[in-house]
C-alpha cells in the first residue's frame, strides 16, 4: 500500500481539499473558525517537519524550494513517497 502512487495521491487530494476549505473559511467566515485554527496548527507542524524532510530527501537531488513548498502543503504525505521513489522528484 505504501508503494502505490494512488494511495498517496488520494492523501494529497484530501489535504488539498482541507487547505481549500480552510482558506475559504478564513476569507469569508469568522476568522477564528475551528477549521482555520486546525489549519494553522497543521501548518506549524509542517514548518517543524522541514528539517526532517530535508534529511530524508538528502541525496535525491531535490531543490530546496520544492522540498519547502511541498512539505508545507502536504507534509509527510509528500516526502515519504518521494523518499521511497513513488514520486519522481527530479
């Protein structure tokens, strides 16, 4: 299961839908909506995850900008399959 690209794509689609819902609520709804607060906590966790992502992808020839953007958006659901070779990172 962890080596199937479809599994990771489904995870990333769910995360993208979550970010979109949080963005819509942040822009149109009350600023302290629970989903927006959860999104801020998850974003903070992804920031803290950056050193681990860089360490895990060392030697895979991935640009620092790509590691930062993809980790901030998707977290371990991006760098784990990238490390395992499920996602092409070049």
